[in-house]
C-alpha cells in the first residue's frame, strides 16, 4: 500500500483556518513543545513536521548552508550558529488535528518567565539523541516537565548515525529519568543500514521512499524481525498491565488485547503521566516523522483532558478549576512577549472562553481594559490573521501593552493564572554598555527584559549614576547580559555581583521626635509620637514588607499631614541604621503628635517621621538579614561525601539526601546563604568530574552570623568616612 504526502500551502488552507469553528477544534487541538538537550535535532524535527504537514514547501538545513536556514530559526544569529536562541511558535494540521508547536531552546534559562511559560503546553515531544542517549540537559528538561505536569512522548532521533543505539536511550529513560517508557516501534537496520520502522502494536513495517521521505510503503514484518517484535509487544503489554486496569484484567485472564485496546490504554496512561511511548527515527534522513505525528494525535492530550486552575483574586486567591469551554467567561494568559517590526507581539494561551478581534479584555494585574486590535496565528516570523480563537488555543496579539504572565479576562471574573506574589531580587550587578554609542539599544533591551520577567529589577545608583540590575541569582543575571549581546548587539561591562542584604528589628520600640527649624520667615515644625515593631511571620511570607497605621485620635496632627507621615516612614525604611540596607518586615504606628499653625507643612512631618523612625530602630535591637537559598544537587552517589563537605564549608544546612532506586544517583537538598554560593557551579563540576548539577531558588531572608554583621557594619562606616573625605 502506497501513501503519498504532498506538501502544499494554499490560500484555501488559510481561509479554512480563519473559518474553523472554535467549538469543533477543542478536542482536535494539541498544544505541544519540542524539548531536548542542545543539538539533539529539535529544530530539524520541527522543520520536517512543517514540511510533511504542508506548512512549508522546502526543507532547509539548520545551519543554513544553503543560505536559507531552518524555518523556525528566524533570527540571523540562530541561522549562523545553528542553534535556537528564542522560542518560536507555529501551527500545522495533521489528520483531523490542529497542532500548535513551540520549538524551545536547548539552553534552558532558569528564570520565572521561561519556567512559567511551560504551563501553556498540554503535551511535549522529548527528543533523545540515538547516539548520546540521555544527557545532562535532558535531565533538566525532564524535571521541568514533571514540575508542570506535562504529558510527553519520546522520540529517539539520529538512528542513521554511527554508534546509534535505541536500547541504550530507552534504558536511560527508564533508569536515569525513572520514566515508565516502552518502545512503540522497532528499527529495521541501524546507522547506514537504517531502512524503516516496524509498528509493534499493529505488526506492520513502514519504509520512507522518495528523496524527502514523502512516500510511505507499508509491508509485512521481515522474517528476521518477527521474534523481536513479538518479544517487545509482550513487554509493552506487560508494562501496561501493571498500570492500566483494563489491560491488567485481560492480562490476568490471559486474553490478547486488541490494537484499539492497547492504543486506548497507552493514551490513558500517557495523559495520566504514568507511561511514555517511545518512537524512533531520523529527522535529518526523513524517516519516522509522519509516524511520530500519528503518535501526537493518538497519545498526547487535547486541552479539555488537562486540568488547569486559576486564582480568584476576589476570594483571597482561592483556587478555581477552569473549564475548557468557549462559551464561558474569557480567561487567557500572555506567556511570551516579542518585539516585531509592527510593535509588541504577545503570545496568548486561551484557557476558557473566546478571544475575539475588536473586543475588549481586562488585564487583572493592572485592572486596565485593552482592545484586541488584531489576532494572528504565528508561523515562525510569518503570520495569518484570524477573527477569533476558542478555549485551548494559542494565538498572537498585536497592540496589547502588557507584561509576561499577565492574565486577561472579559471583566466578568477576576481570575489570575499566576499568584500576584513576586519574590524580591536577591542579587545585584552594576552594568553599562562597553560602547557609549550603544546606550539607546541598552535602554531598549533593559525595558524589554523587565517587561518579560517580573523578577528582574533595574535601578540607578544615585552616587555613582550606574545602572544596577537585580535578579534571583548569578545565573539569572548572566543570562540577561548574554541576551543583551545576542539580541541587541550590546556588549556590557559588569561590576562585581553584590548580595541584597536587608535590615529589620527584633522588638517593639517607641519614638517621640520633635523637628523644629527656624531660619527667618516661616520655619519647620512637627512632633511625631508612635512606635515601630516587627511584622508577623504570616505577613512576611505573603510578601508584605511594610505596614503603616494611623492611631491618632483628634487633630493634634491635622488629617492632611497623615499621608506626609506615611511618606516619611517609607523613605526612612529605604536605608537602615546598621549598614545602610533597606529596612523590611516592620510596622510603623503613629499615635500622637503636634503641629504649628504657621510652621507645620508636608516636608516638616516627612522629616520628623524619618528622624523619629531612626530613633525607634536604634532601640528595637536591629539586625542584618541575608538571602537564604534552597539548593538541590543531583550527582552520582560516589561523590556524596565531597558534596556535603563542600556545602559545610559554605555554611550550608543539609535538609535531606535521597538515593535513587539502584543507589547510583543521590539528590541532596540544602539551605545555603547566597553570599556563600559565588563560584559554586565551578566547584561542583570539578569535584564531581562534571557529572553533578544543581538548581537554586530563593527561600527567605534570615539573620546573618554575628561576625558577618560586624564586618558589614565596619565596611559601611569606613565607606561613609571615605565619602565624607
């Protein structure tokens, strides 16, 4: 039986996409990502998928040897280097299904924006190199997929290469990633002899004919592969019987399940994330891609099969289950921003309701209503206009000013898809462009990055006039310096990284301060009486750093000066009394005071509060706080002693250490002060022969050691003395 897949792009296809009923496509939609270790063939695979589904007419090499380059690598730098730097989005149709594909970079940036963006995917293709097997970045990608509950199928690529071994890659999936994986296919030959693929479930073989593999020839399994096929089929059924009730029952009764029953069980358990079907092929040699697309249709979930929750901001962020129904109120998430020649392009995933061109949507973070002027489906850097998109779909919008991870609704509900709490930055870096002529591009890049990532903050040092960028750690800031160079051509000179310490008080302290100044004419007069106390832990955990309470009875302080008092209190908290770090975790209450009919004014009360709070803080047993990081290390168990010894030297506190099932790998969790973490990645690599990797995230601020506090105070006082000279 000969099947032909002729690629074409036509106006009819675009007209069809515009008129597609939002209701009919929900069940036939797949939102998938293609992820893997760098250089495993992700972009090459996407190029073949676009070709076989008729989205492009020609196949081009990733590195652009023919002067064109892969479709999804639309940046010049990507085509020169042969790597994917940004995520690109496209769509295609295979059989009855509409597939939205996001081709992601192999270098995963550990920022809040990228990690949260993974939530817009319902399923993923995990690409494994047939030669190298499971690699370090594969482990990272797998951890992220598990964290965001993404169902996946695996594709073992590059089986035409010398040294390819699908069984080694399968073993890696099972042992290193601890996935319930089983082969759906068996290769006919390997390396230069790779000729085709056997479907284990249907017991038929396929070869890919023609220059571009567009002709699929189905034929009976060659005799020398029959026994191996049956063994693998038996293994597949046994693995399914362990996790699937229906297949388990048939297995106990020694009944042979039908093809439909096996496929249904694989789908159920893939969506439940208990099973990973493994497909084989060589994207570069045009073999196996069409069968992988069949697997996407057969086994990856449609949007209604994935549970998505929102937070109801009217009910103290209570969780709400979203329904994938186009007739319900709109709830959508802006998950990626991109600067295009037409302005800001915003990628949006619709979770509930319908997004229509020309209507208004409300940004729940800002409360602003925004008109949706234009909706487009993206095909790398090309686009097709659409009038509306329903629940479960991905679309791009022009002319909407927002930040990454903003939630949009139709105004009838006040939901957020992410918590409004954003952790405070823990590390800062002074940065400036190497060439002063690049200042405009530098400002443009900083503006774009801060809109993309809510954890990246930018400020100007008033003394040195330097630009200071603050973020969640060393790697986080390094990534943005590199992106500035790659995306905007701005090379930067950076200063030494500094840790964002804070100051607080440990006990309640009263203040009573009179500010009086007479210099001829109207002077300044204000008295403030009150107290300052530490905030409760529950409020600090919610991200509240400061509270102001007005407890004044009567008009000893005229009501119009109360805002001045609060303004002065906030200004006082910008600089602590010990080492000049910001004061946090405090409540300021004003109980009484005094005013003068002529000399009291806004500035008088601001200054009185600033001096009064300084007076109060000194009596409140102040202390310096430092950021504490939660550290997770994965390494071979033979290096356990070396790793724990290294953490102890860095004042780390070991929280847990767990061995995997065969005791070959160990996972160590520890809390370590950020100030002790500089250069840790180099130390870990050298002490584990490059086999260890770690991830780190901010946990909380905690009091510094007594000797560290004394050192920081000395540094601050000597700096003040030097500035005065």
